[in-house]
C-alpha cells in the first residue's frame, strides 16, 4: 500500500503530509499510549474462501453466497466466530445441506456447529448474505459520483481489517487461505480478481457474465479483492506470465505509457531477490476514488486513476515509484505477510525501499540517493513534530497508526543501512535467505533478524536493538581541527540526541572523506560512544572533509564548514547528494557572496545531476543581476524539464518585467506541462494585472492531471485577492478530477478567509465521496472557518468511516474550538 509534480513518486506521502502538517499545527498527536495489541488467538485455520457475488448497483447492494472451509486447531470446536460487519445473514448451513444456528453481532457472526469437531476434521460452512451500502471495504462509484460522469466502478479495499464489511472472514493477517471468486455482472462490465481467470460464463437470460477467478497460493484475507466496471485489458508478458493493465476504454491510450515497463520491473525484482515472480499473472487496475494511492492485492493491484499518464507528461516524470512499490509487495506483503500490524514495516518499509532500488536501476545512483534523502526528511518531520516510536510497537489506538512514516520511510532506511553495514553481497544473501526461509508464511521482525544472521554469518543484535527496537536517530555534531604537528585532521564527533530509554547512543561504521583538489582519501571508522575524536593522517590540511559521503546513515548532522570548504565540496564531491548538501549550505550562509554565486552558476551549466542544476537555478533566482538572468535564460534549454521549471520560477522571482516576453515564449514552445505551469506562476509574480488574461486562458486548458489548470489556481491563490474565489470555485466541483479540486481547496486557505462562499463550499465538501476531498476540506476549514463550521464538522465526524479522515476531523474540531475559546477570551 502506498502512501510534487513528481506526484506519484510518492502519492501516498503527498496526502499523508497534509495529515502530518495538520497534526503539527493542531498540536502533537500521541499514538504511544494506546491499548496493547497482539495478534488474536485462533481456534481454527481457514483453508479456503469461495465467494459467489452479484450486485444491485443503483442500491449499492451485494448479494453473496460464501463457502468457508476450515479445520479446528484442537478437538471440541463447536462454534466458529467470524468477523462480519453490517450485513443481513439469510442462512448458514453446514455444506452440504444442514442448517446451522447463528447469532449476528455488530462486528461478528457466530456460527454454532451441529457437533464438536476434532483437529482431524474439515468443516465447510455455507453463508447466504446481503450487504447494502457497506460503510467500509467495498465501494460503489456510480456514474456522476466520480471524476468522470460515465465511470461505473465497484471495488474493494481490504487493508487493514475492512474486508469483513463485505464478506464474513477471519479479518486479521495471522491466517492464510486460498480463495475462489465467482462474480456476476451486467455486460459490458467485467470483473477482476485474484489469481487465474478460470472461465467466463455468459448468462443469456439476463445479459450478464460470471467471471470465475481462482487463487491457489494461500494468502491473508485482506488481500482478497474485486473490481467491477467497464474495463478494457492491455496485455504484456514477463516470460510466460500475463502482465495486465485494466483501464476504462477512454484511458486505453494511457495504459502502456504508464505501465509499459512493468515486465522490466518484475524481472529486476526477480533477479535482485533471487526469487522469480511467484504467480501466474500480474494485473494493475485503476479506480477513480481509492482509499490509498495503491493497494497490493495479491496478483491484482488496485491503483488510483491519477497514476495514468499521457506520453507528453512522461517528460516530467513517471508513475513508476508507485507501480514498483505495489509490485514489490507481491513478494513483501503477499508472499510473506506481517503476522500483526506491529510488524507492518516488514511490508511497507520493504516496498518503499524496493521502489527506490528501481529508481537506482532506472535513473541512477544520484536519483536513488536523493530519493532516500527525501525519505529521511519525511520520517524526521514525523519524529520531531508528532511522536517518536520504535518500529515494533504494540500500544497503538488503531491499526492505521502503524502505517506511518516510521513504517514506510524509516523502514526503508533500515534496509538501506543494513545494505551499507553488510555490503551488497551479504545484504542480498540475507534478502534471499529471508524469502526462501519465510515464503508463503507469516513473519515478524525476529524472522528477518534470524534470516539475515543465518544468511550472512553476522551478529546483528546491536543493529536491530538501536534501529528497530529503539526510537529516533543520531544527531551528530562534527568539529574539524587541523593538527599541523601530527599531520592529521582531528575530527571530534558528538552524538547530541537525547539519550533515554527510547533513544540510544548509536553504534555505526562511518566513512570519512578528505579532498585535495580532485583527489580524495577515504577513512573507515566506527562510532560507538557519545563523544569521539578521530585523527585522520593527511599530508596537508584538506580542502574539504565529508562525514558519511554519499549519505548512508539516517542522521542529522551539524558540521560547520567555511566557504572554501563548501566550494571545494561543491566542485569535487563524487556523489550528487554531497554536492547538493554543499549547495544548500552555501545558500543558507553565502547567498550574497559573488564568488559563491559564480560557483553556483557553474553548477547550473555543468553538473551531471539534475537536482543540483535545479537547486542552482533556485539559488540564482535570488541574485537578481543581469549576468545571473542571462544564465537562467540559457537554462530554459536544459534537457531536464524540472531544471527548466526552476529557471522559469527563478526568473519570475526577479520581478523583472522585461523577462515576461521570454517567459511567454517558453509557454508557447515548451513541451513540458510542469514548465508551462511555472510560466503561469512566474508571469503572475512579475505582473499580476497583465497575467490575468493568461490565467483565464489557462483555466480553460486541458492537460495531464490538470497540471496547467492547477498552476493557474495556485497562481490565483498567490494573489491573496478575495476576488479570486469567484474565479476558481467552480473548478472545485465534482465534475473535475480530485487533483484539481484539492488544489482549489488549498488555494482557499490563502484567499477564502472570512468569505462565506468559500466556507460554505468547504462544508459541502465534508460529505464528498472522495476521501481526499474530505480530508483537504477538513484541514482548510480548520484554518479559515469560524464557529459556524463546528456543527457541520461534528455531524460529518459522526458519519465518517475512513480512519484517516476521522483523525483529521478530530484535530480540526479541536483547533476550531480552541480558536473559539481564544476569541471569547479576547472579547471579555
């Protein structure tokens, strides 16, 4: 499951960041004192689920016949307790034939067997049931309810424990079973599910078809999925395995540009893991309003339709981070599944890291390092603004709490540091041993530690103790002194993080690099105490010293370097991530220094890593001298669209009206949607009056993911004029895609304060069918709304079923009520 114009590089993170930033402003949240959770005891083992399903879409109703095959763990089993949400149970029988008594409770179905059964028996129960307007787990998107007026979709979302709202089951990930599903739907709709499509049966009497799917490898119940709608299939192959992309007919042209590298990614993962893709097919299906950006249902991933790209949009990036994340789950989460939610990082940390490994393969080491740097920043914001926890933690409020930045981003970093500590050869031996030992099983963190130790010969108790079972990360204070008498650099390293029962003093191997012009020397040391001094022998005082070159350790570092040292690092560091670090430090301390400005300009024209060139363009946007503008104008021809985008915005930042014509020319000629969006923003920043015709024109222009319209909406929002509300509000209606609508909502935070139309619009959005819209509207309403918003928000909170939206609403209510209290105190 996955959590910037690199939109789907981290779609999940984009929406999670809304929640995190909201949490930080509304007050820290604490998941650390919840009820203790462990995997529940089982009295039986489910062997198979067989479902026969049909639908009444206008009434959002499912008709189900289910057969559950199970065996008791011990003799004397006389009743079976199943998870089952709001549903009408018609009959329960012992298959074949014998009627059984049952009792329906709010979240469970208790079936009383006809006699006690022993551990050698196999029991088959048949359940006839109806679900109407399920509050979780199964979603009906009728025409006019999604972003397209024509789309009809029914789809499921089982993780974490939501599948029992549409079929009775053991709804916890400590049981694995096979599954078989028969789905009957009206022609021309099709049904997509897990495993192999056994047959399609045409039912002439009622113009329906029944799709028979069978998944023969046991899996946890939350991975069972269905999708029904008017889809077409685009097909590729990996070896003899069918690789399928299901999209609506009007999306067919986008399928292969978006998903076309899937066979290559399957091959990459198969080879790196040393375990070939284990199933008979892999399908990716898009739906209009998913709960998450993607969901790794076994052999049948569900993805947001926002992942689709046209060929022109590929100039600005791909959706491969999302697709590779979900694909890697077919090993990490599906073939091996965490036994309980406390080990969710074994699913999500692995998928996050393997998606980054695909970035390393497809875009290079610099892009991989930058992605890991962003992941570190994302995790650290949660750690500092909200809470700190060990990766394995049993006291939480809701399973969703475990699907946080600790599980995703820190989990990925733990694997990255294991790779660094062990080296590539041993790391991949450990990975291979982990999957071979635990394939088709349920796993906990000790299983990973044991597999790595057995596969590599290393004792990793210290690593897991400090990174997995403790919380936080090291904060290094590094101080450099040249000792002429010793011909050595003295590097004093202190760990300044708070040392307590949660956060330890970290032991880690560290590399240190010294640079002498174009030549470098590398030293290997180990940190194991809170305060250490290393003496590094050198012939002379080096031009620059790098602590952890290439950024292999999750950390914060405070290392004061002078201008010359930073310039040497910018010019000579091998890793793009280190040149980027020098550039950022120079921007913080030497923005107005002429020598630094020209050195940065040199990076803009020559650096091999596009992020360094992009950040160099941003730097020069603050210089505002003719020579810098000339270099930025040349950067408008950079081969990377994000560098051109940054150059346009930097030119806009100069507020030089003579540049408008050049930027207008770029708007007319550049092929990148991102660059066109930047042109709109830049021209608006230079001359808002002259930009108005362009903004109105841009609001009428169609583009991938509404990139141009969203840029126009953001630009209107930046004008801070209440008149802008009238210009953008109509683009927040449900006939437009969610990405555009959320941009409208965010812009209202700047221009909608004290505007009744804006507040009313946000209140209406609280009942929108889109989870994303409700969350965004909640956040913005808490910022610009007053006491009038409290009642509608309380009403929406009571009806809300999505746990993430409920959290946002709870914090919004807290914030609004506090604002009301403060206003009352001022009026006394």
